[in-house]
C-alpha cells in the first residue's frame, strides 16, 4: 500500500508517495520486476505540467545525492539523501519560454542546462547551494549564463577534459558547439563543427577502447538523425570526422551509449517502433575499428514501446522505454550477440504501446543504486533494485514471519533452525533492533514505534527477510 507523507515547509505542503516494494509483479499501481519504488513526487508538487530529462549530482563533501529534474517550465532540484523521504528543494525557472525539451549535465559541482527555447542559451547553476536551502521549495537563480547559442536540444559534457558540447543548437548547422567550462562561471566559446551535419545527441569520451590508433584521443560519438558519426574533437580548432555508419530501417537516429570498454555502441532509433510497427529495437555497433565500424546485431525488447535514452553502467544497459517505463538489460554476453532483459519498472501502467508517453529518461549512476526516473506524466520516481534475499539458503523458505505486513509486533519462527541473532534495519542500513544469544526457534519484535515502510531482518548473519510495517 502506498503511504502518503506530508512535508510542511512554510505554508507549502509537499506530497511524496513513499517506499512500495515490488510484490507479485506490482509496486502499488506500477508493474515491476526486481525493482522497488523508493518514492515519488508528482508534477503538481513542482507546479509543472510535464517532465522531460533528468540527471544527478553527488556532493563530494558528504556523499549526499541530488536529482536534477528537467521540466517544461524549468529545472527542479530534489534532495534524495533519504530516498524514502525526498525533499523538493525548488526550481530554477527557464531562461525565457517553456519548452518540451530541456537537458542538464554536471561538471565540477555545477549544472549546465539547455533548452530548445530559441533564446535560452546555457544556464550555469552552483549545485553546492543545495547543501543548505532554508524553507524549501524556493525559486533559484542561475550563477552564470552562456549565450554562444540560443536553443539546444542537448548538452554533452566530458568531465575528463572540462568541455561541454551543445548539440542540436542554432549554430554550426546543429553540429556540436564547443564550450570550455574548466572555469564553470566563465565559459569560453571554442568554435564548433558543422561538416557532419545536425547532431541530435552524443557521448564524448577519452577513448580507451580496442582501436589503439585513437587511444587517449577525445572522441565524440554522435547520433545524427540519419546516421552515427564518430569525430575526433581533441583539437577544437581542427576536429576530424573519423567515420560514419548507418543501419537498416533508419527512421530517426536518436541516442546511443558506449559499453565501458568502448567496444560496443548501443543505439536507439526513436521512430522505428512507431513507423514500422516493431518491438523496441536497440542497434548494437561493433567499434573495434573506429575507421571501419560495423553493425554487430539488433536486440529486440519485450514490448512495442518506443525507446528513448539509454545508459550503460557496468554490464547493465538502463533503457528509458517511454510507455514501458525503464528496462534493465544484461550485457555480460554482448560479445556473443546476446542481451537479455533482467528487470523493469513501468512508470506508465496504462499500456506499453509505441509513442511519446511515459519514461523520458533516467539517471542510473548513483553509487547508492537509486535510479531517478523522469516520467512525462507520473513525475519524479526513485527506484532501486529489490534487495537480494538469501532464497537459496535451505532454511530460507522454512522460516516464517507472521504477520507480514505487521502493524505492531511480528514473530519469527523456525522448526529446524536455531535462531541465535537478529538485526532489524531499514533500507538505509539504520539498525532499529539487535539481539544476540537468542538460542531459540522463535522470537518476536515490537514494531509499534517504527515508521511505516520496508525493513530487513538479518537472521544469524546469513538469511535476510523483508518486513513491511503498515
């Protein structure tokens, strides 16, 4: 059951729907597999009509995590250091007019925000201001502004070099626009590249892949509407196209991401599901030779939903899949042409059809494992992989927890296992009850003073059981 928690800041009531585990394929109203809902903030709380992109920032001072949540009217900032009770800190309004498209990335504790609004430019915001926000939510102001372009579809940042790349802008024919942001408050226009045409989205890295000809070079991998373009942007005054590649049934080359070894590039075509009528398709390129890239294979998803933004973390591909929510796909056997879905959280339960509705994007890079979902209509959702319980332990199924959910007290009972120790924690690891030297087959714990939510009971330091307090 969804619990409603009210936060009162001044005269503003902020509503957050908190912590709902994935049980029997649902977390509340949301279909799921292997992912729990930590919390949700509706668009109405942020005084918005629609969400789009999202990113994240981790404070290097204390490890606190923040969501950077893009809206048509501006950019919201959400403190998720307590993922069950997120705090909407406030909003940086758009520079001029509202826009369906807004994008944000981070560098050196600053957020850089662009929009397709023709007069927007790039807002620069000092994220350290989020450490102390009296009486949230508040209206924030930008700390600097860059006007070397007006509208931009996306902003790409290579944190290793301190360069931002505006793509889909009103300059350079929409090709990448180079901005030196090494001094974040004093960005410098260093030109751009128009030879490869309009760039819709890109990833820029210091290349460390299998093609040793380009080791240590700064390489841009662009999704350019009709093809993928690989550009050496090491010398901003003389960028060079390395190669281009297309693929079958091109509809709109939207966005892609490299595997961490820089060998494979996973591309989403934004319109193939809509125009051709196929299931979600990810085109996998083999970039072993950057001068001669090849299509390796195509992965077909489990629904007809349109893919949008995808990111790689470790051996997982995190795909925002519009009406199908987010999908998590295993890449551990990609070299053999195999990808397999291993979990999902469907932030738009109505249907899984193609079209532009549901999860626009996500941010899966927090060390905590929390994943931000920006859903066009469901708003801000924070999810996390369900705790891995010790289901293979021979005693796991034999131990009973009753009642569960519990409102005041529950009992642990085992006919075969002698219970010697118990530790009850919340999802953050805070310990609420600890017992040693029990030496019994049953024991009870009082929950009456604990807040509603999900807890974990570690039995004999080997078996974990999930407890719900209602």
